[in-house]
């Protein structure tokens, strides 16, 4: 699947603790908190878009209940509609128009984290996600 005429491979994912690669393109941190033990020099960021990160409450909910992945993605999609997130998305889209971007995250879970959810959302692969009933 492609976004904006670009192949899905143009939006990469990488844990920030992994060594940067020449093929990363623009390296963009999409976490709200700075990763522990990571220096700014070692991170080699092109941008830190905090406003693309889920709220603290939503992040903690995923951390405590990773089995609620679908509900997390639905709630996160709603947060991406907020004005601050929309402004950050505009910045991200400018980077994407320029070439490959790598969304960086600190989470240990490489399959269920906000960067994975954001990539799915950007690619339009989360259109069928519906919010789950409140707990």
C-alpha cells in the first residue's frame, strides 16, 4: 500500500536504541518522553514530534494492557485528530514528501507501540478500527 504516491517502505520503523543506518532517511522520534540513556548526539534525530505521541494516560494503558491493542489504536486515532497532533502531522508529511522517514520509538515491544500504530494509520490500514467500550 502507498501513501501520497510513496511506497509503504518509505515509512520505516526503528527502535531508537538501534544504530542509525544510511537508509533511514529523516529520523523522527514520535515518543512524548526522551528515551532513557540516549544522548541527543547518539539519537541523530532530524525531528522530535512529541505531539504525535499518545497521551500519557493512553500510553500507560497500552503498557499495562498490551492485549487491548485494537482499543489503543482506536483511541490513538482520535488523539491524532487533535489540533496539536494535526500540526505535527503536517510537519511529518513534509518530511515524507522529501523522501524516506524512519519513525523512532523507545518501547521494548516492537510489534505493539505508538510508532507501529502511527504507521498503520498513515498507510490507511487502520480505517476499520473502532473504539472499544470503556472499561
